[in-house]
């Protein structure tokens, strides 16, 4: 009936009816959840937090961490509520002094030109934002009015300092600078100096540099200890090599970050067959440094799952010298090319170096053989006889 009404296609209904309800159905395992997204956001949900009061102890950080609509709402309501509160105080002072009834009040009011709550509200705004229109002012008739004037000025300055500081911190947050720090979409594993290496490319789109930039990598996977303890997010540091030693980099142009897969590497037993979306493997990359223009420490993060690691690929060069300066072509930032790479783990390559020798011999023999065959088949287009030389 549903298929006749056009709600469900008829072929879908027939397929569902043809299935045996008693036969078990198996679904492929879904792709593992990321610990860190490609944009650097941590994919962690905090639940059942009982000590909510700790967030109120650090009000400024809580305000900065809020989303923009909530921050703007609090910004507006803080000023509006303070104006209304002190407007009520000014109205009560005028009411108690008898200024609201001109015929019954004294000759000198506490605040001039206050005859209703609306005028008290306008005077409250004038006091807190230091706007003087000249129609309303505090006289020396009531000492309480002078005290309230001082209190409202102090409260207004505190609200201005907190809320404007919060707005400034939200607009100048460190992760805004991290938006121009980019990572290659895929990482690669290939040979470099006879060793298998895990490599990725990182770059900075701005001309202002990141000072004291450092980069760290970690492997996150689910492990079980010998005692049977299950660690769902076990983090292991990955040592790196960038050509100058240590983790510091000079990020004036895109760099290829390299990790040599040796016996101390958590990727020592990683094989090409393990690079699929079912594999419980995630490599987190963290780039941290100081922004040159603002002096604020910034951090950019990304991650690579197993199916985002390309085996036997190499990044193409994107830096070239043109007109006495170096030019970077960001259109080829993530491009890779295939290169001869042994289809084995780093452990197997260290135990049997003949795999590398055979690969090197095959890669060098192929082009030479093709070239020799081409030369043998080539025929000369002309010949020189001895008679012509005479």
C-alpha cells in the first residue's frame, strides 16, 4: 500500500519481502571514531559532571569558552540588568524624598528632572555610560544619592572591563591563527635513506611567521595491558626528524615532517595490509608556536586514520626558484606520486635487507633495459661510406 501511494519505491518493498527474517544479517564495522578531527577539534563529550560549580569559579574563562550568541546575550543582559537595577534605586530615592510629587516635595530634589520610572531609567544610563544630556543631575541634598552614584560608576566600570575583555579574547583567540596552518590531507609511508618513513606536509599560509614552532606526533589506539586492563585511548609519542634535529621547525615554507620507523617506533609492525578503515589506528599531529604579530601561543592539530595513510607514495615538490626568489605552489600541496617501496613492515625490512636490494636492482634495471631495447631497435637515418670521405 505504501508503494502504491509513492511513499516507498516498489522495488525496495519487494527486496525487503524477499528477505528471510530468521536469517541473521551482518553489518560491516563502521569507521572508528576520531579522537581529533581533521580541523583539530577534540571529539570528546564530557558527561555526568557533578561539580558544575567549578565553572563558576572561573567566570572569565567560562564566558570566553561560550559560543558567540550566548556571549552576546550575556553582554547585552549584563548592561540592561544593571541599568534597570540602578533605575529602580534612583526611583526609590526620589520617591522616598518626595521628588515624584512636585507639589508636596521639597524645593531641592535629590536628582533633578526625575518624575517617573522612565526618567529614572534614562538617568541610570547617563550615569553608567557617562553620557550627560544636561537635564538630570545629582544635587547635594541627599548623601545617599551621592553614594549610589559612586557605586554605580564602579559597577559599570567592572562590567565594561569584564565584558569588553571577554569580547577581545574571543576575537583574538589562538585558534583563529591556526586556521591558516594547513596539513596535507593524507600522510605517506615510503623509503628515505634506505629506511621506511612516515611523512606528512605542513605549511603556513600567512607571511607572518610562527616563532619557536614545534611539532609533536602521537599514536592513539586501543590497547590491553598484560594484567587485562583495557586502555581505550592509549597515547604513544612518535619521535621525528626534520633535518635540523629536535622538534623545532622553521616554518617559512611548507615542510615535510619525517618520522623514521625504527625499532623504537610504534609503527614498527605496521604493514600495507593494515591501512584500512577497520584498523584501530590514529596518528595525531600537533603544531605549536608563538604568533609573531601578537605574541599569543597558538596550536594547530590534525589526525590521520589508517585509511588516510598512503603506502609507497611521495609528496611532489612545490617550492621552486623564480626570479631570484622562492615560489610555493599550494595547488600541489597534497599531491603525491608512487615510488618503489617494499610491501613489508619495517621489522621485516630490518631483518631481511635483501628486500631493499632487490627493490633497488629492479628500479634501476627497468629504465636501462627499456633504453637499451629502444637503442637496438633504432635504425640510422643515413650512413657515410668510405668513398665519400675520399
